[in-house]
């Protein structure tokens, strides 16, 4: 059981911090899940996202540049 203290602070029990490898300064990501709050280590979120997008062959930035260049080329042909 955790409780919210002054300034909205919550203390994560030592055993949980040890299990997750959390130390002073560890960054957490907080998100609302239904009626609760989910706290995840930032590195875990990065790993999940990298896994989700591992099969993507190109970066979004490269895709955007390619689309913009195609649109610019099309526009210059119209003029």
C-alpha cells in the first residue's frame, strides 16, 4: 500500500526499486491507465517502443523528407 504525501509524492518501496534497478535519479514515465496510474522506467518504455518499431525499414523523418521532396517535385512540374 502506498500513500500520496506532501506535494503529491509517492515513495516506491525498496524491494520494488531493487527489482526494477531504480536508483536516485532514475527516470519514470507516468501514464493514466483506466482509474489508475502506471509508472514505468523510462528505459523500459524505450525498449518497448524499439521493439514495436523494429520491423519498420525507414525512419519517420526519412519518410517525411521523401514525401516533401515528392510534393515539391510535383508542384514544380505544375508551374
